[in-house]
C-alpha cells in the first residue's frame, strides 16, 4: 500500500521559481512550474542534430539570460518524440536529460527543446519532473525556494 504524505512532509514551492540547469551552463533562471504539462520544455533556437562518437546530439542556442551573451549548448539526445504544444498540437521534439537545481534539491530531468519565444518563461517544469519528489505547488505563491541552498559543491547525492 502506498504511503500518503502529509503536507508537513512535503516542500511547498510556488507556481514560478528560480532554478538552475548547471550542466547546460545556466546558473539561475525563472521557470514556470506547470503541473498541467507532462514534460518540461526549454526554449531552444537553431536546433541542429549531429552525430558524435556514434550517438545523436543536438546543438542549440540557449535562452538569453540577464548579463550573459547568447551561447550555444550541445547535449546528447535522449529521445526524439511527439509532444503536444500549448495549443494541443503535436510537435516532433528532441528531449535531453539534464540536472535541475531547485532550492536545496538536485536531480536529473528530461527536457524537451521547443520554440518558446512567444512565452513568458523560457522553461516550464512539468509534472513528470516533480513526480515522487515530495513537492507541493502553491498556485497562489511565487519564488518560495532558495536556489542559494543548492550550490554545485552541495554534498547531497544527485538523484536521477
């Protein structure tokens, strides 16, 4: 039988939070916590698949961050699959796996690469990324977690 967790045992985060994606060189950015979306999505321009050592990779321009020049990121492609966009229209997208830092926690998530230029947030964190993490989302609050608690030198084991 599955154990029910009381709200006291769960961390509460807001509908938008500061996160980090250190493996992509993103130390801090605002993200929308979107429990209506299954898959997380990151704004990525000029996506170009290529092969490296027999594996499929993708090269793309990272979201422009405050006080940082635009830069190109390369990452292995975990899978390419059809994902519905915000209008419910299926799109073929590359999905990569990367480390997410949220408050005092770090774990790997799958992120689809999408054109989010018309969206307010360059990143949405979907419900699959939050599943099993003992996190509750308060839709009336924002920026509850403290990203400073999660430096790269943090001694906690990175959870996959």
